[in-house]
């Protein structure tokens, strides 16, 4: 059974009142609370300093000094609060923990700022009375902020408007019944976009039931790709190890983390409360690249690809004109290929042949292939024909370094005869790759050669680092100069 909550769940709460955290991602709740603290502390510092100097001392104070003191105090306070875990969603919902934690963090911040003022002898610009007033006013402001944060967070949970990672839920009927979309959001910060129900498990060796389970998982995989899911969440009985292993093996084709929720028996033992994250799920499969890795790799791709296009633009223009006037046909060759997570995209290359094959049958280029034009031979030997793929990189369809994408016809052929071939799609395809710098370029009629190429690709997926990408690009330059396997 398949039920999709991506529309019905959001529509259910659309008419309800919104809160400060409506639309805010679960991972950024603490950041929003910290920003509010900083703003309120700056306001309290300016108000206390300006008010004390104007009312009590009857002189105009220094706004720069008030802002400086507020900045120092806000920085120290946020650091202490973060160390005490006060910005965790579970802590933000606990009034008792907030009162105690805010008091300790504020006392520590005020003590530190007072020490700084004493050491810098800044009393002339910010008096002791202003400091005392700031200490009282700032504490009241921050405490009020935390109270409003807790209320708004509770309201966002009740309304279902708190954003979180988009997840596909797969589970047994009994486990799914106890895990509503709102409960997933409340306890785990996850937003369900679709759920898939397995049949009740019976005999582990029942081939029919295993086949039904795999059909459900295949449907979930297709939905994960179509709905841009960020995680796969399993709601299975923990004692059903064989079924869990079967499902996890199938899910390895996705470059997504797979999490296992506590089942009803385990949940009763750990006594799940109303706090976020209690009884946290177990990670059965991690994503090949973390969020930080993806950001670093993307920034590297955009910067380098953009610079290359600017520098090489005159060459690209001249090559395009030479192809256009050298033989009939367009200057750019387009072909559909498999990209990240098995999604299709259109790759760009300079046309080097007289044909534009992109269908169920695509014949690879061979040595002395009569389909290659005379200009095409020069472009293929120098790998200049690959340069338009810099546009694919800027569009986010490819990376500078990664497993080389194959035509759809070849992808279908290899995926059926090479084990773990689909794992190549766990990262974006690249203009060059680890296999290419080891000499695996050109035609691969022998499945054994493709198998070796795939092993190099999988090694790259499992061992990625920015330094590895830089090394591969340097090795690529050497391979291009050698001109090996280029035809």
C-alpha cells in the first residue's frame, strides 16, 4: 500500500495560524534562536546604556560603546548557551532547562564582559550603573525570547509547518500505524513525503513475500527520486533482521542515508517523551558525501568551471565555428545520460562524428572509426570535445571529477551484468574521473574492462576528498598530453 502525504499533510495545516518557525528547517531552529538572542542583547545593551546616561547621569553616552559591550556579551552568551546545549530543539521546549541554562549562561557572559571593561578601563564610556541595568534588562529580554521561542516552536509542531528533511517512510503496518507524519516531525524533525506499507512478515524464507517486499521497495526508490527525498526511514520490527537486511541491500542504489526508527517494543523501553530526538533512529546507511562535502565540492566545481569558461571562451568559439563549417550538422552534440541518483540529463560535447546517436542502440567510437570527422579526430585526441561539459557542471548536472556518464543504452546494458554498477550514481558524473586517469578511456567492448572501470569509480565514491579531486585533475592534464586511449 502506498500513500503520499506530500500534499494532503501540508494542506491539512495550511489554514492554521503560523508561527515564527513556519517553514524553518529543523536543523536551523537553534540558529534562529541564537540570532534572536543576539539582536535582543544588542537592543538591551543600547537601551540600558543610553537610558542610564540620559536619565541618571544626564549626559549623552557613547552609542559605539553600548554596541561594543552588547556585541561582546552576545558573542560570549551564545557560545556558552551552545556549549550547554540550550539551542537543541528538545532544550528549547523545556521551560525548566531554559530558565536554569539562561541564568548560568547570562551570568557567565556578564562576568566576562565586566572583566573586559575593567581590564580595558572603559568605565568612562560605560559606567557600572549601565552595566547593572544591562544585566537585568538583558536577562529579562533573553528569558522572554526563550519563552516566545518555545511557544512558537510548540505551535509550529502542532500546525505541522516546521520544515525538515524530506523522507520516504517504509514499514510494517503495525509500526506505520504508530508513526504519523506529525509524530515523525515532532520526535525526529523529519517531513514525510510518502509512505510505503509492506505486508505482514511471516516466514523469512517465503520467496513470494520477499518478492512483494522488493516490489514495494522498488516503488519507494522510484518515489524517492521523483520527490527529491533526502532520507529513507524504515519503521520495522527490530527482530525482523532478515527482512531489514533484504530491504537495505535493495536501497543501496540510492545515495541517501537510511535510518531505522525505534520499534514499539524498543520505544516502550527508552520511554520516549515529548522532547525531540529521544530514541534517535539508527543510521543503517550513510550518504557517500556529507552536506559539508557537497557544499565544498559544488563551490570548487562552480569556481573552477566558471574560470575555465572565461579563459577558454575564444577557443570554444573557434572550435564551434570550425565544426560547423567543417561538416554538415550542429557544432554541439547532445545525448541523454544517467546522472546523480539515476536521473537523466542531456550531456553536451563538441560534435566529432557525422552521426548523432541517442537511442536504444549507440555504437561506441573505435580506433579508425570512419564516423569520426577529421576535425573530430583532433578534438578527441586532445579531449577538447569534452569542454562544453563545463556548462553541465555550472548547471549542476555534472561535476568536474566523478564517474564518467554513459549513454542510456550502455547504462542499461552494464547495470544488468556488472555488480554494484548503480553505485556509480551515488555522486554526480564527472568530466574526468579516477578510472580515466588510470587509463580506462575509450571503447569498452569487453565487460571485464568495464568491470575494472567501475571498481575504480566505486573506489572514488567511497574515498572522495577535495584533495583527491585536485589530484585527479592534475593527472588528467598529464593523460591528455600523453593522448593515451583517445580516438
